[in-house]
């Protein structure tokens, strides 16, 4: 009697995904950054100790931004951010984790999640697409 | 259920098992569905000539897998697709009969109801990936154009693939919340297209059979989760009354006036068994409570009366667990029966008008209670609101007759 060939599932290789954790801040958050800094420092320390942090930066507020467009070859520079919304991109963390659930766990720990909002987006992989 | 429907539902067993098994490995649901679609087409041309293979599921698996490997090689894209190559059990098997594969449909259910997936597309995703319904069937149940539904499904599957939603079971501490989302999506299939509070048009069965099938599957895959059984019991109780919701002339019959001889006793008994099994775990939840409420209503078939005291208690427990408009209205009905129409009306007055402004059952109940209190003008006004908010012609006719009898 032939024994049943079970198709097992343990062959799925662990593939790391790269995500950006985009930090959104209100005008107030920007104004009181010094108060939030200790929390952000602890957060990025936790990320790097977990070995998932690959990059990131904090940004100046949106009113410091300059937005550039080329119209008929002419450079047009606008004072301010691309989208003039109440909440602005305040910085980002780049992380390597196995899947979205892990990325969402880290996003939930980001101080901005409790203050304003955090967006999680996978990085576009140049080789896989 | 007729024989064709039974056969259809049985075929879905294989379809969902195959999609789940292959998708968990390739992590690309859309591609797996395409490959399986090809395999089913091949089966249609090959089986009538060469006969049905001994293990049709394995034949489909091997054929779909071959197609997936072709696709992965040609596009040289997702490294994950190559996991499909590693089904060593398939390669080492000497013939189809030796091949068996694990049931991974639970993982698929959890992916479809993942918190990162828009709540409105979770039910359609389940219906397509786990049951193999097409976008046109799903679209018509949700009153959405087939192409629109198709696009939404494509987008959701792309999100699952590209956002890296894990193809595994949630961790133990996250399981209760995630299971709630799965059960809510299954229940949404049941309530789609008709209103459970007043009982919709039975000719529009919507996806009731599909929802019951999914709940049954969920219960089989998670036997120690009482809420899955609670949900199944709830839907069986409601489905048991399907034949009594309309008179022979198509008129709407409210629950209290339904002929209990027209209720399906076999479905009620199945529901009772599921609810009893669920209660053994001693973990009460929303669906078990809602099923218990329907169980009280079902007892009218043997006792000829409704135990409103018990219903009032069950509804007040339900409000504590999940505070929904439906639960509050049910509570108000039971309180009006036990403590008088005015007390019931007081409960309606305590509700936030903004949340009930467009809720037809709220206005229908309000009108009913006002009429009992002889407040004709106010009752007439409330009936007008209810009539204006009704989509179902039979219910509209019923409410208009009530308003005119004032």
C-alpha cells in the first residue's frame, strides 16, 4: 500500500519585507517636538535594538517646505508643502520585518500613532517588479 | 436546499481548499485563482474523454501547480511564487491517489478579514476566494455592478500581495479580535440584501446558504471557538423562518404573526444543537446571545407564547456586549411587552436621534408604540418616516396599511 504523500507547508521561506512608517504630525505636534523627543528617541532605540531599523529621518514642518514643478520647461517653485493639509508628514522610519502584522505592531508603538496618525507602506522593490 | 445547490456547495469544498493551499504558498491569490481556473477548464475538456481521475482534487492541484510554475518562470517575478516549486510531496508521489494536502482555508478566512483590508470588501473576498463565487454573483448580492465589484476584488488581492499581509494564523492574543472580524464578515453575507430585523423578501435569499456554509466551515476549523457555533445557530434560527415571512399572496408577515407550522423544525433543531455545543465552553459572546434570543422566539412553535421577560434580559445583556441600534430596538420591544408601551417609548426617546434618523425599523417601532398609546398624529408621522425609508415593497405595503388603520 502506498503511503500518503503529505504536502507539507514548512517550505515557505521567510522573506523580509521593507516598510516605511510615515509619521504624521499636527501643527501642535511640530510646535512641541521637544516634549515628544524623548519618546521618539526611545522608539527608535527600540527599533534598532530589535534589528529592524534600516533608516529614517525627522523633517521640518510643512511651511519650511518648497514644492517644485516644471511647467513648459519653466521651473515653478511654490512656498509650502505639496498638499496643504492640517496634518503634515513629519518624518519616517524604514524597517525590515517579515510581514504587515509586524509592521503594524511597530507602527502602533510610534508616538505619533497616539498623537495624530502613522501610515505604513511597503517599499516598492525595484528587482521584484 | 435543492440538489443542484447542494452539489454546488460541495464543489466549493475542493475549490476553497485548493485556493487556500496554493495561495498560502505563493502568497498571490489572484494568480492562484487564474491557474486554478485554467485547471478547471482543462478538466472540462479532459475528463469527459479520459474519465474522471481517482483523486480529482489532486489532479487539479497538480495541473494548477504546473501552470503556476510556468507563470512564475515566464515572468521571473515574485520570488515567493517559487515556493510553489517546493511542493516536494507532489513530486515524490507516484500517482495521484497518494497525494493529500492540508486544509488551509482558515488562514484564507483570516487573510480576507485582516484589519488592513477594507471592511466592505472582506465579505466579497471570502465569497470569491473561499467559495469561488464570481464577481457578477457577488456584485448582484451587494447591488454593485459586476465590473466595479471585480475591480474592488482585484485591488484587495493586490493589497494582500503587495502589503505583505501574512498568510498565517493570527497569534493567540490577537485571535479573538481577528476571529470577530471573520465572523462579522460571514454574518454580513447573511444580512446582505435584506433586513433581519423586520425580515426581508424571502425570494431574495441573498447569500444566506453561502453564509451558513462559511460559518459551518469556520466552526469545523476552529471547534473550540463557541462564537463560530453561536453565529451558525443564529443564522439557522433565522433561516428556519424563511417560509413564514410572506403570506401566500406575498404580503409581509411580522414575526409575532407568523404561522409557526411554516418554520423549519429541522433547522431549529440544528440551531439548538449548535447553541448547546457553544454553551459548553462557558464563554458567552455576541452571536451566542443573539442566537439565544432567536431560540426564545423559536419556542413559540411548541409553547404558543413568547417569553418576553427572558427576551428583555437577553437584549439588555446584548446591549452591554455590543451596543447596536438593532439590540436597543429589540430591547425596547421586549420592555414594551413586559412593562407597557410608554416604557418602551421612553427607551426609544433615550436613543441618539442622529443615529436613528434614517433607520426604518426605529420609525416603524416608534409608530407602533405611539399607536398603542393612542397618540394618532405622532404615530401617523412616525409611520410616514418609516414608509419613506423602506426599500422593500412588501414592508411598505404593510406599514401603509397600519398607518391607514389609525
